C-alpha cells in the first residue's frame, strides 16, 4: 500500500520501457477493476490476481 500518494514520484527508465503511457492511479486501486482466478501450475493450483 502506498501510504503517501503525494510523495510518490515515478522516474522513467528508458532501458525498461519502449513507450510511455499514462494511466490514472485510480484504475489500479479500484476494486471493480480487479479480478482473481484460480489456475493450475506444476500439478498444483494458485490464485492469480490481476
């Protein structure tokens, strides 16, 4: 959890990304934009949250 949202200042690293895009932070923190599903992996199951 980001406790001081105003203090967060992302820095672009051109070696990590090919293109820059903007997305509002709310898009990532609103529950209606999240989902979880169970998947099988190596004989077991795990919960994948996106």
